[in-house]
């Protein structure tokens, strides 16, 4: 017999029912879990069980769900294949997000489409949480946990959009958990000796970008896109609009960075790039992935990680294959800048504004307390064994 219950991670009544094989099933009713709505949710649960106890095709099941949807909303449930809806969603996102983010969304959708095969042409409502769990697990065999989880976040946005547009009644991503990250894959800040080791093997342009990474805390793509018109040495400022968020940043130039800038050969053309090779790569590709790979090669040359092949995974263990990581990348210079600033006692609000974080929670994510700060904290603790105990008063 079917009944409804409240899942702690969902605001809706969940229907629990038995299928034709005797297996217990759970499905969201999409009815907000209030007592006043319980009877409505129970009717839906009964309908789910009635469908589950008949040998019906996916088309028949959808007809029942569509009928329920019209009862609840008064509107018909639109029909879209997964591929059609995903393509339309990507097209809508074109003017809403940065080109690099759009390219990432396209790649994620392409991964799932390839995984689904012919089923990508089926209606999007037929994609289940089991499909997404299988996709997640298959991806985790060849990709890092961070990449797999990033893909899942993209798919959650896609299916939530499908619910908003009434293309589906249930979100198949709702209870698909992220994969667990290992400690070795988490990003961490560079130590000063590590930065010096990378600088020692870098050419002039990469040394310059590392300077900007440390003293501005900005992302690789934004640093590669800088031109001389972004730099105002009279005001001691760097002005830029971030590629990822579109946020306008006005950054004071730190003294070491100013000395570095004064040593560069300035151009008479304001739109001339500070880092010509990197600028050309980002402009052509619309993203900084190739530059990230180049920086990875520098890390390998400095002995900070393994040397990676440029081959595709079909030809061997290459960049598309999961690999052991030291947690270091160019983005870790951003972590380094945040940690150095907070270790120096700079207020959190100032750090957030300088780096460009929108929330204290995000800033905290980038904070890694250094050993010097930990040592000072440890030294501040009193020696309780040397403190004279308070003598009890005699009665």
C-alpha cells in the first residue's frame, strides 16, 4: 500500500509504493509537505503505485504522469527529448554566462549525451536518478572528483530548468550525491620555496603572470587578458572586468608588482597585451585550459608534480585520464594570496574585496592558515601546568 513521507533533504512529500516486482520505490510528488496537502499527495502516491503495478511502456507511464501534472497545474506537460532540451538550454545560456563557462556546460552535456547513447533522443522525463548515478560512477573511473562534481552541478542546473519550464515533473538529480574528494586532490596554497622553484624554470612571460597571480589573486584567464590600458601607474591601480563573474575590479598595485611592471617594456598601444602569447591563446580559445596545461608542465619541471602526456586517453594515460594530483595549479596562487593576506592580519572584508570574492564563505574556502600563524597561536596558549591552583577555602 502506498503512503507519503517527508524526506529531510526535500521540501516535498515523497511517495513510497510497491512496483509489480514487489520492490519498494520512492518518488517525489512535487507537493509541498504540509498537512493541508497530504491528501493530494496521497492521491498521487496511489497513482504512482497503480502505474508501477502494471506492465506499461514508458509512453503509457508518461501519459499518466501528464494527466497528474495537468490536474495539479492545469497545464499540459511539454514533450522534449533530452538532446533537444539540453541544446535549447545551452543556447539560452549563451548571453548569460562567460564564454569559458559556456564551453564547460557544452562539454558536460556532451559527456552525458554520449553516455546515454540512443536514449539521449528519448524524452527528458525518462532520464532517471539511476542514469545519473551510473554516469557519475563511470566518470569517476577516469576523471578527478572535482571534475565529476563540477559536471553534476551543471546537470543540476539543467534539470532544475527543466522543472521550471514544466518539461519534467521530478528532478532526477535531487538525491544524486557528489563524489567524495580525496585529500590529495584538494587545492592548497603554494609555499614560498615552491613558488621560487616554479619561477626558476619559467620563461619571462610566465614569471610575469606568476607575479600577477601572487600580487592580485586573480584568475589565470583574467591575467592573460590584461592589456596596458588596464594598468594605471599614476593611480597605482589595475582595473579589469573578470571573465567569470563580470565583476569590475579596481586593485591597488603592490610594491613588488609595481617594480615588476616598471621593468616591463611598455607599449605605445593601450590595447597591447601585457602577456602576448597568453593573450593570443585565451583570445582564440575563449578559455584558459591550454594555459593551465602549460603551467602544469612548469610544475613538473620544478619537480612539484608528475609530467603528463599530451595524448588523449584513447592512446594512453593523458590529460583526460584521472591522475594523482599534488593539489597545485595556477589557481592555487589565488589561494596563496588569500592565505598570505589573512596570515598578515588583513581584515576579511578587505581580503574579499581585493580578491573579488562575493561572500565570506567563499573567502573562507580559500583560506589556508600558514605554519607561522599556527605557531604564533600555539605559543599564545598559557602553560597551565605552571599556573598555581586556586586553594579551596576551608569551611
